C-alpha cells in the first residue's frame, strides 16, 4: 500500500503498484511476457513469408509455394495459441493481484476507529473495495503488459519499415508519434470526467446500502416517496457524468479512426510512388500495406488501453484516498508495548474526557472510577448519558481526548490490539449472526477449537436441546439475519462465543433489553455462569438484570452522578439508584 505515498505522478505510482502486487506472481508474469513477445515476433514474421511468396511465387515450384503457404499457416496457428495463452494468463494474474488489493483494503478498513465508519457508509465502502478494485483488475496484467506489447509491436514494425525503405520508416514514425500524442491529449482532457463518474457511483451505492439496511424504518415512517425522490435525484446526477465520460471514449475512438484512415492513404500513396519508380518490389508494397494494417491493431489497442487507464486511474485515485486515511487506533511502538497480566483484570478510568469527531461538547467529562479484578460493575443511566461510550473506550474503538483507560493497571494504548480483543469479550443487544455454519458462528472461524468443546459449551448454556434438533449438527448453516433463531437463542449463541474465548473481562451492553421475562431469565442464568471468576461490566435498562453485580455507577450527561456498592446504594433511600429502583420496580426500563 506504500505506492500511494508517492507524488501524483502516474508512471511512478503505477510502477509502485505493480511492484507491490505482482512481486509474488513473478513466474506467471514472466510467462505472460514470453507469450506476448512470441506473439509480437510471429506478427512481424508472417508478412515476410507473404512477401517472399508474392515475389517468388511465379518462378518457384509448386512444392516451394506450398511449403511457404504451410509455413504461413503454421505461424498463424501458433500466433493464435500465443494470443489465447496470453489472455488466459493475464486474466488469472489480474484477478489474483486484484484480490490481494481487496484484502488490503478490507484489512485497512477493519483497523479504523468508529469515526471512519461514520464518515464512510457501508454502501460506499462496498463500492470502494469491490467496484473500484474491479475497475483496476485489468491494469495488473493485460493493461500494462498489453501496453508494452503493443508498443513493442509498433517499434518492431517501424524497424522493419526502416530496413526496407528509409523514407517509409520516417513517414510512419511521424504518423505513429502524431497518433500517440493525440491519444495522450484526449486522455488528459477526459480523465476528470471518469473521476467524477466514479464519485457519483459511490454516492449511489452508499445511498442504496443505507436504504436497504433501514427498509423497515423507511416504510414504517411513510418515507418511501422521499426515498424514491432521493434515488432519482442521485441518478440524475450520475447520468450526465456517465455521458461525459462516455463522450471522452467516443472522441478517442473517432480520432483513432480518422488517424488510421489517413495513415492508410499515406502508405498507399508513398508505396505506389516507390513501386512505380522501381524502388521496391510488388511484394514489398504489399508488405508495407500489410504492416500498416498491422499498425492499426496496436494503435487501436493503445486507444482502448488509454481509455481503460483513464478508468483505472480514476479508481486508483479513489482507492488511494481511502488508504490515505491512516488508522487513528494503532498498536503501540515495540519499545512502549506492555502485556496484560493473567487472570481477571481490574478497570480504571482516570480523568477521561471524550467526544466524537465533529460534535460539539463532551460526551464524557472527567470520568474517573475503578473496578477491582474479579468484581462486577453495573452502569445505568438514561439514553445519551454516555454508557455506550464508556464501552467503546474500554474496547479501544476510540481513544479519549484526555485521561487514560487502564486494564490491570496498564494503559490500554500500550497493549496490542490483538491481545486486547482476546482478553475483553463483548456481548451486545444486537447479536450479529453470520451467514455460515453453527460452528463458524460460535468460533468465528477459529480452527483450533474442537467440536467436543463447542458442544460442551452449548449444553452448559442450555442450548443442548436446540443443538440436537439441527439437521446437520454444527454444520447446519444459519442465515445472515439469524433466520430460524429466536432472540434468546441468538443471545445464548453470543454468550457461547465469549465462553469459547475465555476472556478476562466481560462486557454486557444491554444484552437482555429486547428479551421477554422468561427468556431473559434463561439468558441471565447463562450470564451468571459466564461471569464467574471474571471481571464484568454490565450496562442495562432493566434494573433487575443488575441484581448480582457488586458495584453500581449511575451516569448523567456524560458524568458520574453516583457510584458505590450496589447493596449500599439500594439501601439508602436518598440515592439515585434507590429512586430508580422504586420507579422501575424491577419491571420497567429506564
């Protein structure tokens, strides 16, 4: 991904891109280059055979003429195989390299903090990772190798023409230079059109992804008419940009057609003059006309490649813009790295101030509290009080503007992200079920967890009966939206994920707020087993889910309104927690 740090000089940027993503494909690339070189050589050799056949056909024997014809056919067949082989190798190399770039883009996005995903909607990121990469996939192999191959063929034709007749070679050199200059100027003029068309496409997919993800909200609020109005508005913005980009390609196609027509007339006129003057043979005249037709192929190819390069450059600029957004949350430098201790972890917030980028005011203000290792803390407060922001800082999805968050006495900014994710487990109210097997959903594709351990955990959480009804056991495929699973079963699967990871700190973010009382009781029993021997932080709207916690922290407006022992706060009538208990009576949410 370092190629994007260069100045915006296309040649250097393309070279760095090729070196980055084709380095591991050295042998396939060399094979592709060999096939392209063979193809060029055969295209240059065949007209020479025809020339000999025309010049000597009337004086040679039938056997000699048949031999030349057979040689011509054999070379043409070999050229066909070389062309097909180059096309296959180019496609394979292009897709392999493009998939590596897709992987880098996805990995880059996954390392970002939450503000990145607020800035870039899911639909836009899908278009960047898939659409833009698909737009440059041809660049990795055939775009570059074919460009070199076409230029090589042009140079070979000019060398042969110079050898045959210096005047013809000089005239054709000027013709080719004029054609390439024209193509280059048109490319510079039309490139911004392709960039703007790509931006409009990303806006469209971002809008589409957002609407499809919130279909129920749109329909329930009667906003279908607005959604369709916005849809048509985006299309109206996209269409003229697409037309301008298409006009640029049409202009280049028209220019190449005129240039090649003029070139054919020029060669015919000059060749006829040389032939009538006795300076070349009839076979040489035919060979020159053949080579002029042969030049049309690479010039057309360069025209198409320049058009492809325009699209690729537009996609590369957008990919580069995405990769230029460096992750805010990073692993510490090796000399600053610290390891978390074994066993349950203590939690300390020390003078933490925090706000989300672009928002005025602080979401959390001077937040300070401590939780001993192996103890549990319940955080309560009304919507917007900052409860979820505490969890996001604890998981280091964001960093505080001021202050520090410590686990086991260690600032989490000094802990590698992989270790932090391993030692802290999170269960949210929005359980994400992957489109995959039961095994994949509870292990998150970890290959080292035996099936026996998975079944043991499912039994311990009360999912054994459900598991034994599955048609393919752990290989049963679950839908991406958890089709066929009740809310309680999905929540228990989320707890199973945490059990298998065996973290030192468990965070429950309103994990039972959407469950009915009966199902909530089952989940609560499973949760109690999960929290044994671990530090726990529980955020809940239903206060009865905090019955087993050791301490309570009441938040209001991003500040701590009250904290202390759960039992002591409950027994003191003047405490906020006690008043909340009386208001809710263990039945209502706050």
